[in-house]
């Protein structure tokens, strides 16, 4: 279902004036719309929806959710209607940002709900109400992170990735992707996550998906919280893209790359460390000017 639409995944090694090797696995290039980690997280969810006979998919996300945009395209491509419950009822009276516009253009019904209602998205009673309201909808959690997404995310790393790199880096939103990377990593590898959100709750979420301990998570580069930016981040994005011709976006990948470069400059990694950076896509949400 998904395998036939994927493009080969390019690798790009960055030229750095440091004694470490940094290679970017360009998941942003595997598909123009279901890009990055979302390709892997949606794969088994949509297969399950198809096998169980659902005609719709329903999911949750914020205004900058890459998952929302990717789900809208994937649902349309494979013949599902899509429904998105979007955090923030005030957004209903505002112009759609690029991510939500993308979802709308691919046929997603956008329903803007209050933050109080959105907080119920993990509650069984609330989910049962939604299932009664949308009986034909297969429900996918926020960010797509569930056991099916974990299964898909474990396919991100190849055998060569497990044998040729010491550190795996990725941006973290809901924890599903990094959990899959941890589960599929080799014993000698370290997995380093750069959180796009502030707070320790993500560590607890990730621990629910894996018993392995070869990983760590930092929120030191989240720029104050989810989807928040500052001048340092935007300047880093501009300089990085000019030098390496790799697009970043300000919510996830730019924060990860800025954090990684800062750690390298601090000599956080031993000499000759081989670092693989997972580019998780989402560039449809990139600021148009910065």
C-alpha cells in the first residue's frame, strides 16, 4: 500500500570543521506529501483502517501539525475521507496557515475544538463519543503515535544505519518516532531526541513504548515551547539552508539541527563520532520569509 509510492532515501554528509561525521537521512524526500516520519507512522494505521473496512480516518493535531497535513494527503490517496480535530476553536475565524491549508486542499474536514475539549483526546469516554458520532472513522491519535506507528517507525533505520553510525538524532513531538528508532537501534548506538516541546512528560511517554535505555531527550533547544521561535533559530535556519541546501522548518527540524550543532561546538561528542540525523520532513509548514 505504501511501499510502492516511496522514493529512494538519499543521504547527505555535511562538511563540518569538527572531528565528527554528520550525515542526514533525507526522509523529507521520500514523498512530496507523506514525507519524513509520517510516511512510516501512517503506513500500518491506514493498512489497519483498510483491512477493518473503515471509509474515514479521524485524527487530532495542532495548527502546525505535520501529521495533519500528511494524513489528509494519505487518506485522499488511498480512498478515505479524513477528519481533523484541531486544537483552538479561535482558529475557525482566522485564515488557514500553510499546514492547515495543505490539509484542507487534500479534502480534510477541519473541526476546530476548544483547548478544554482537545485535552480529552486520550480519554476513553470521549473517544467512544467520537466513535459514535463518526462510526465509519478509524481513529489515529495525535501525531499518529500508537503501536501501529511504532511498528512503522522501526523501519526507518536500515541494517547499514545500525552498523555505520554511533548516534541517531531526531526531532521529537509526540514520541512515537523516537520510540521506534530506539527499538530498532543496535545496542552500541545512542539515540538523541530534540524535543519541540518544553517539559519532562515526553520522557514518560517514550518509556511506555520501549524498555531500552540507550537514549536521551533534551528540551534545551525548544525555544520556549511548541511552535515558538526566536531570532537565533531563524538566523540558524537561514545560514544552514544557504550552506547545505537542506530545507528546515522552525517547529521541529531547525530546533533539532541547531541543538546538534551547539552540542558539537561544545565537544559533547567524542572525536570521530558518526552521527546520523533523521530529517523528519514537514517542510510544508516552513515560514515563507524569515
